[in-house]
């Protein structure tokens, strides 16, 4: 994860955005009031989907069962 100041981000925003997209590495923009994180859109979508799945009890149970089965050397069932 890269970090930059707000002043640098204001002056170099196009380059920071391009770098974040190209490297898929988050960029933290630090201000006196706090920080924000710039994330490539595809990665953001994946994170939101993962959080959504983890909040759904059926999906989470299924995921945990699959992990346990894989640890025991079993192959996951096809859907």
C-alpha cells in the first residue's frame, strides 16, 4: 500500500490514479483530518462482494464447510 499527502495528491492526481489502476495497489491519501484509500474499481467490487457474502449466514456457512473439506483433502462439490 502506498501513501501520499493531500498536497501531493492534488498536484499529481492523474498519475496517482493511473498508478493505482495499473498496479492494483491501494493508495492512502493522508490529511490532517484523517486518511482515505484510493482503490482500483475491480478490487473494490471484489471486496464489497466478499463482505456481502460474509454477512450472509448461509454463504458463510457454505464457505467454511468448503474450507474444512479442502483441508481434509476433499474436493469441493460442483454446483
